[in-house]
C-alpha cells in the first residue's frame, strides 16, 4: 500500500499503542527518509498523529456512542483508522466528512479486508449524530467530564484533582491539548540570545524572547525542521523547553567549579551548564546508558562544550571513594513518569498505567540518597523531574531530608517570579506558565567548604 499521511499515521499510532513507542522518534524516522516531498503532507502526518493522541478519549467516546458492538474487542488498527478519520471530522479545518470517510475506507480495505463497510457505517453514523452525542455533565461528574472532553485517562484526572483541585485539573487538561510552542536555547558558548534572535529573523523565522529563561527563544513560521537549520547544525542553538532550561539556572553552576550531572542522559542540561560555566571548571556527566553517553558527546561537540567528562555508571549504586565529597554542585535529574510533558508527549498518558507510577519513587529515592555522598560540605544539589506528581517530587524530597539531617532547603539567589513556592521549591505547569511541568528542589549540604 502506497503511504499517504492518513494511512501512515495509522501505522505510527498502532506502533505507539501496541509497543509503547514514542511518537516523535517514529515521526522523525518517517520524515527524515523524505517519505513525502510536500511540506503540506509532512505537516498533515504530524497533525494527525499528535491530534489523535491528544483527543483519543473523546474520539473513543464518539465511537462507542455510535457503534453497537464492543469497542474494547475491536482490533487496534481498526480503532486507529476510526480515530484518525474522526479527528479530521471533529477538529481539522477544511476537510469534508465524505473525504475523511472515503480515505478511512480505502485504508481499511488495504489493512482489514472485509471490514471497510463497518468503518464506513461507523463514521457516517457518527457524522449524522455528532451534534446529538451526550458527554458527561460537569455538574454531575466533573472528573469523568474532564476525562472525556479533555481526553485524559480517568485515573490521571483523579490523581491531579486530589493534588490540585478540580479547577486547576480542568485548566491543566485543557492546556495539555494545546500545541506547544517551539522553544530553543541560545548556546552561550557560540552566541548571545540577542544575536541569535537577529539571525533567526534574518532567516525568515518569527522569533521572540522566552518569558522566563534568559537563554530561551520561541520560534515560529519555520521553513524547515529546527534540526535541519544551518544555525542548529552550527551549534548556535538547542531545542529545549523553557522549563527544562530553568533547571540548570536553578543549580547555578559557576565557572571553575566541579559539577556532577548524575543522570545526564543525552546531555541537554549538561551542555547548558557548560555554557553557564563558560567551559571553565569541569562537569562530570554520569549515566547508566552508554548509548546516551555517546549521544551526549556528539551534542557537546556540536555546541562546543569542552569541559564535560562523561562516565558510565549507575547513579543508584554507592559512589566510588574517589568521587565522594568532591563536587561543588550536583544535578539529580532523575528518571520519572514524564507527566509534566503531556503537551509534547501525549502518548505517555495512554501508555502509562496507574501501577506504573509506583515504579519511579523507589528508584528516585535510591538515586537521591546516593547523591548526597558526592557533594562537598556547603555544596548545592538540585533534585529535578519533568513530572507534576507529588509522589515523585516533594514526597521524595521530604523523605530524603528526614533521613539526611545534614541537608536543608536553599533559596535560589534570583529566580523568575511565580515559579518558586517557598524556600527551595521550583515548580512549573503548562496552564500557569505555558511551559512543560517541571519540579525542582534546591538542597544544601550543611557546613562550610573545607
């Protein structure tokens, strides 16, 4: 079957649902192979995948309301054919119902011979009844209303409602369905934000300073993907959400210091710290995954970060003696559920189950506990996540402080208003700040530097 954006979007959605894959790498793989010559087709593929993921619960509600059979027993591929078509009918502009239906029928004929009539019947029935479909009423059942209308699993809505209340949960779920802005970080090792803004505008982009990060830029009107832009390839900028940029600023590494990035990953925050340190001093970038360390070396080379020393090591294990008490600052950016990044990664809300949430806090506590040994007396440590679940955030820090009386909260010297809640706590939300949801705790080891 010759690929077009609609049937390829179904294939990608199938891989996400059946294999727990992430959308962005699958899309990057398709688009990098020049699957579609027209930018319009590439844009449509991206829209269909992310749009269907963002609104899946609402789309499924419509299918259940117009299908007499058991939706749960339907093949995943059939579900996604229907979801993609319904997304176009309900949310995409300038596409007639018959066009979306006909495309879905063609895809079904190729992928599920004999089931195309069912697809046709469900979609036409849904189109006829669309205005009459009854959704859960907010006054009768606010949690189910939010879950269906704003398309989040009910258990996530319940979890957030307990933590933040109904109104904030409603606003948060609405915001998670927005298309997030494209945010980059100006690489201070090669340029300034002011100069990069001029360069981007000269390239025809719309570029404005980010609201909070002094290194952040919001760009739009792109003629090509950011990663293919000459300015990106030359190392002048790095794709990074504004909340993520704030973590290195929260740690505030200084030139000449010895810094540890305990779970460095592919090195995005590591290279930001290198820029803040002006390549003076050293950053030990530790990660358990050798492939991520290799990727971080490539990133450091592109951005011109020369003070990074990578090592492969498990952060949940006791440190070697030669590293104990050696670091002025430690970043503990732990693995987490990613519940703060649902705008950018909507597949997380469908691929994560309630029981999955229990796996993160024990590992986070182990890593944070081990991290204490690396820090000098008087040193600063930042515990950070890209989740808004309290069990992964303040609960972990509270237990750490109880077990480590030689640590205390430390207040950032200067930080963006509205992002810090009390001494030493940093928090962002999509609906409040227009960023991903991040958490950070600034902790100091008591005592004076030796």
